[in-house]
């Protein structure tokens, strides 16, 4: 699965953009927002959710733990409350490894 990235310089992302980055439906993003206290998007005058890059990073961690690691919502909540820094570091390492793998596959294909 290729993960879409946050654009540099962009301050806020719509729920549709975030869902697209995660490869999920907007309803899943809304549900995770309700379930996890660390996701706190601002709302514009129309009431549309506006996610920061920090919100997007947190949602990517939640997505990884739920979808790739197969954890439950309760399990993710527990893990993130017990070791939030470990979860963040592990997610960063995995993100870096995926980028390296993608680069190596591209190099291999170009040979």
C-alpha cells in the first residue's frame, strides 16, 4: 500500500483529503475522531473539519495499528496511552523503512 504524504506548507486538510491519504472512507476518519482524544480537528465557519498535519500523523499511526497490526480500538487506545512515544517512534521507523523499500524497488526496476 502506498501511503500518500502530507504536503509541505499546507496548514489544514479536509476530511476527504485525509481519508484519501489513508485509503479509508470519511466515515472511518469521523469514527476515529470520536474514539481517540488526540484527534481534534478544527472546524471552519461551515462546520467542516480541518485537520492539521499533526492530526494526520496521529491518524496514520491509528490506521497502522488498526489495519496493519490488526489491533482493536481498545488495544490501540491502551497502547497509545501507555507508551505514546514508543508508538510514535515505531511508526516513524516503519515509515522510513517503507520509503527505503520503495526506493530500492524503483532502483531494482530501473536496472
